[in-house]
C-alpha cells in the first residue's frame, strides 16, 4: 500500500461512519426533534452502531481476502509476561498524557496566568454513558486495532519500511482522535506503542488488550479521576508533576523494550 492510500482509506472510513451517524440522527429527529432521550440515543448509536457498521463495511469491501480479516490466532494472548508488560505500558501511557491534555494550563503557567482546575463533572451513568462505555471498551479496542494496526501496517509493509509503516498508521490513528488538538500527540504515541507490540508479537490480540486497558483507565478517570486531577492541579507543574510524567515515559520504555527483546511468542 502506498502512503497516500492509508490516509485516503482513513478518510473514507470516517466518511462512511459519519454518513451512517447522520442518517441515524435524521431518523431520530423525524421521530421527535425536541426529545433529549432520542438525542441521547442518536448520539449513542453514532458512537456504537455507526462506528461498528463503518468498520464492517470497509473490511467487507477492501480487506482481501474478505473472510479472513479475523483469524483464530489473533486472540491467543497466552504469554503472561507480555500481558504484565502491557499493563505496565498502559499505566505509563496514562501518566504521559497529563501535560498534553492540560496543555492550555501549561501555557497559562508559562505566561504566569491563573490556572483552570480540571473537572469531569461526572454525575451518574445514563443512557449516553452506557453507549459510550460500550464504544470505548468493546468497539474501539477491537476494530480500531484491526484497522490501524493489522490492516494498515500489514499493507503498508508491502511497499514501505517498518518505521514508515508504523509512523503512517499511527498518524492515521491520531487523525481520528482529533476531538481537540491536545489529543493528537497522545494518540500518535499510543499508535506507535500498539504498533510495536503488534509487529513484535504478530498477534493483534495483544494490541487489543493494551487498547482495552488504556480505555478502561480513561473511563475510570472520567468517573473517579477528579481527585487525581485536583492533585495534579495543586502541583502547578512543579518538579513532582514532571517526575510523574517522566515516570510514565520510563514505564512505557521499559515495557516496550522488554517486549521487543523477547525471543519467541507462542502461536
């Protein structure tokens, strides 16, 4: 696969998902345009049904051979040491994200302006959060890893080096996480780590596990993370704050280094 095709396929996938989501929204709007319940359902279905259907449509028409994009071996994650290393990497990744997600406050700190305390303002689980939880814990880990790691990396490797395939697939992955510019670098770094794990193990199941673990930590952050974010806020980017950040880098580095140096993986 040529590099430009990786970006075109990513854009095409997003367009398919967006069109399905738009159709869902129009249907619910016709039922009752003023209903908050219908709005929550339409938004939830966009994050779940539209995303899932988009991937299935793409895989059916573009992945060759069509019926073999999932293989039994993909989910044989039977190396306990690698599983522990993935938990180590995922924990480190969560610690790395703070300066990027709090980049606006970092700029305020450098300019000696007042910081804004972070809060998720989470009250309770509702229908929207049920949809969102299903999307981030099931659909995203499985289908994003199949597309951005197994599909893109494998096809990019046919005409490009491993480094270039890894970089391009990670950049495509970061593009779909453009909720805010602050997400781009963390998403890219995650893509690199997940891609390295896939290239070494040749099993997408380990990448899916990493994705699931990181998304689980994100969900826990949203529900219970205010105390941690308040703690970071009170640090005001002092030395302790940066020790936490560099500890995350160290955990990721050690975990990935151990995985890349592992000799064999069971089939």
